C-alpha cells in the first residue's frame, strides 16, 4: 500500500451499474457521508446483470483450490464486511463431497485448500441429514457463507437508500456525462473502454423439490468444473455452474446434463425435482482473471470480478473508499491510468 493524491474525500459520487460491484460501492460510499447516485440502465429486477445469475457463494477457502492468493485475501476481508453490514447472511459453511471415482481429485482439493475439517459419514449426516449414507466422508469449510443474489441485491439497494443514497433505475449513463467522482461498475458492458474484458459463460439451473433439505452449498468434485447445489428459500436449489469461454447466453444440452447429473449424484431424490429455470450469465474477466480497480483522476472503474463478484465486491468497495478518503493504493488490485 502507498499514499497517493486522491480526489476530494467529500465529493459527490456517481456509480454506474447496480450489480453486486456497484451496489457495494454505493453502500460504503453513502455510509461514509458522500452524496451517492447509483445509475442502473435496467429496472429493479436486474435481469440484465451477471449478478442475477450467480450462485452467491462466499467461499474464499474453497476457491483457493484454483484462484490466486489475492482472491483469498480480499475474500476473507469481504466475509467480515458481509457479516458487519448484513448480519443475517447465512454463514453455515460449505461441504465438499466426491464419489469414489473422483477420490484423487478430492484429496488434491483437500491439499490445495485450508480452513476445512474432514468429516466421516456420520459427521456428514449430522450436518446434512438428507445426505445420510450418501458419502463416506466430506470436507467441511465452516467459515464460508452464501447469499441469494436475487434477494440480496434488493436488500443492498434498500440499505443504500437508508444510508441517504439515490438509485436511478432505467438510467443508461456514460462516465463522461457525470460530474464529481465516477465509479464505473458496468461489468462486461465496460468493454468500450476496457477492450481486454471478456465474458466467461456460466450456466445454471433452478430446481424445486421438498424431498431434499440442505442448509449449505454442497460442492461435488468434478473433473471439469466445480459443480455445486445451493439451497434457496421455498424448496428451490440452484445447480451451477459451468465455465465456458463463450459469450452466447444459451444453455447447452451437455451442460444441462452435467448440472442435473451433479444434483442426482448428490441425492437421487433430485431426479423427481421440478425444473424451474435454465439460464446463464457472462462473468466479466480480464486476461488474468483477477479483479482490477483502474484510477484515472476522479474516474475509477471496478471490474473483472469474474467468478468472485459476491465474494470480492465488499472488499473492493472498501479499497476504493480508502483511496478516495486517504489516497491509499493497493498495488495488487489498483492501476493508475
Ligand atoms: C452462473 C454463475 C454463478 C456464479 N456464482 C458466483 C458465486 O457463487 N460467488 C461469487 O462470488 N460470484 C459468482 N459468480 C460471478 C458473479 O456473478 C460476477 O462476478 C458478478 O455478478 C459481476 O458483477 P458486476 O457488478 O461486475 O457486473 P453485473 O452484475 O453485470 O452488473 C453490471 C450492471 O451494470 C449495468 N450497466 C451496464 N451499462 C450501464 C450503463 N451505461 N448505465 C447504467 N447501468 C449500466 C448493467 O445493467 C448491470 O446491471 C457467478 C456467475 C455466474 C454467471
């Protein structure tokens, strides 16, 4: 970290994009006393945002299997901020399970990650009675949490209003037209100024059944993708997620088979579940798949949240705020234009 000349610490702040990145920026800046206006080009349902399609796992320990250390650092910081700002966020941990043929990948996952406890079959059944007899062991990551994106985004928007911020939906704006400090959180739409951004498709399926009950996300070790089943309210479960270098938003038969197969492998009763929705979102990613805050005087952009938007957004908001208030620069994340 080092100090730099930052924009005035009490200037008005305009944020473009009310997805998870922009929502957290708006909340922390409004709470810090700035006059905040959050612009979102779609309506409050936010169906155009990538955030709408996400799993919402807050899983810095599991993600360490494939992600750089910076994701763990920012992710662990974010967990504290989620706890502080939304204390009812469920922190029930996550479970990682595997079938016998994926044994060596399971052991590799255990070696590559920290912050877990190894459970035997009875430990699994104690945590998740629905999984009694299904797995002979599992990894339990007790410090992890999860949120339901379609419920938590409106909650964050409410908190922004309560902190004195303004939210303008159906407001398609451009940074050049805005005064004061501008924070661009447009996700993949920011490609006009950041052409190296790309979309990484993530497909998901929503199913409904009362036959299985889970209290936390369950990840199933899979040779290609980390597949998971996340419990939602009203007997819904989200099955996610593929990771494909493509920018169409269709869901392929192959992906659907793999996602549904993962659910079936976690519990055969999922075979009787009702399919509620197929969908996909494009994760905004830079070539290194790492988040980036770009600073050009009083214009900043927060982007490249890739597969970690819910995990990283609070910590990234804290960093931009520290820059504006104190000129503090985080060398790993920030780039000055
Ligand atoms: C299937 C799937 C599962 C995922 N699971 C997880 C997970 O479990 N945990 C996790 O941490 N992450 C997860 N992610 C990743 C996460 O969803 C993304 O990292 C995150 O949503 C990116 O957020 P964002 O705010 O940068 O972009 P977005 O959510 O796309 O928000 C950008 C917003 O900007 C608005 N906008 C664009 N242009 C303008 C303009 N000119 N004026 C006004 N508004 C504008 C858009 O309408 C949009 O609402 C998942 C992603 C997918 C696809």
